[in-house]
């Protein structure tokens, strides 16, 4: 029965490297790869037991993501649960940026609590750890930890997610400030059309794309009168109307380039690289602004144009109506409309 296991009564034949075999009525389970065979530590369990699958996931994740010489965590520990979670669909569906930030947080807990058995971790322990962090750090740690415990709970390793009763208060914040009319005018006066700095600014203002998406936009995203792309962060579809000014801007850009915005070496920017490039340009123009502030200005413009909240959700790729309302509050809508786009 090598390479097969049973989940929910269905035979699964596509779990690479899993070797489950029966000897004298007792089941043995191994992870076999590159000529090596490692016990999964769940001998005696029937292949349809979810703990077999969890052990396989942890072994597979360790092999995929850790150096060959790295020590495998003991079965049933927190570090083992993290490795199992990283082999799950839930983890693979996260944006690369989210995986990177959450991995950094989870490593902190593995260093301190990695060998701790899952069965000994209580809601009180987690609540205390998050309380000591406080603020936005507590929120980010909560988002990183909860899916790990939910994963092993659904696999039957633990009977209850200890974080089900843990609550974290989200700090009240106004977020990044909306770029003002004066700042928009000052930047556009300083950086003239034809410069990469002005191109970044105008594309951000006219598309409302988040930094990571802005770096990847190109002619391949143009679909008639709409600029269509999926947000990397949420996979939500954004459909931005191509106004006259946006179309004129796009038509000046080479169709053979892999992206609208390129570095001095002719390559697309990374997310971090684009953010740093824009901040330097804003500083040189004498303003304090971020690309996220232009994303908010984009939402303000369309709100003043009479676009419904749901229409704006489709354009900006927001997930909830509250996000749209948060982006458009406290802005000088009237003056912004006069400046932004004349698409009548």
C-alpha cells in the first residue's frame, strides 16, 4: 500500500513519499525520499486516522522548507504543528508577503516553545503571550498562531483550538494618511511626465493598486476599457475603469515590456524596491507621502464621482464595505475631483 492513505473513507493515492504498510496486523508509516526512510512516529494507527496525514504533512514540510541537516521536531509538538501547517492548502494560499511575515513570527515561538507538546498549550498561555505583545504586534501574532492550532484541530491532533476563546483588541488607528491635493500638485510639479518617478505616481493615483500589485501591472492587464488584475494579498479581482488620462499614460508605454514600471536595469520592481523608490521621490519633491496614500486618494475620487461602495470594492479589490468606507473618510473630496481626472 505504498504511497496510499485513506482520508474520510476515500483512498488517497497521490501523497508523494508516504509509505504505509501492514505487518502482522499492525500498521507502519514512513516518509521515504532520496533513498532515506524516516518513521512518522504514528505506527499502529490505521491509514484513515487523521494523525497519520498530519505526521506526513509535517515530514513533507520539513523536507521541503528546511535544510537537509535540520533536526526534525518531535511528533505532537508546537514546532511539528507549524511544519504540518506549512504543508497545508491554507498556508499555500497565503500571499508570499504574508507567508514571509508569519514565518518570522512563528520562528519566535518555535525558538521558545517549539518542543512543547500541543496538549499542554492552553488558552491562558496564549492570551498571556499576546497580552504581553499588545497593539498591532498582538494582532499580527494572533493571525499567525490561530491557523496553526486550527489546522491540527481539524486533523484530530487536538480536540479544541485553544485560541477559540482568545480575543485581541485591534488598536484604533487612522492608518496611512490620504495624500492631499497640495501634495499631489507639488509632486506632479516637481517630477515631470517621462520620468519613472512620475510614472509610478500617476499609475498609483489612477489605478488605486496596492504596491505589490502596482509593481506587476502591465499591458497584459488591459482588457478593453478595464484594467483587470487579482490582488496578491487577497486574490480579490480588481477591475479599474481606464479613464482618458490613464489610457493616454498606458499608450505611451512599450507593449513589449514585462511591466509598466521598470528599474534602471529594465526589470520590474520588487514590492519593497518600489516602495523605497517612491519614498525617495516623494522626499525629493518635498512631501511626506506613501503609495498607500495614493490608493486612498483613488477611492476618494471615485466616491465623489458617485460610484457606489460595491463598485469601488470591485475597482480597488477590497473585501468588505467597511474597508471602502475607511479609505474614503476625512478627505477633501471636492478639491480632489477637480484635480484628478477629467474623463467626461
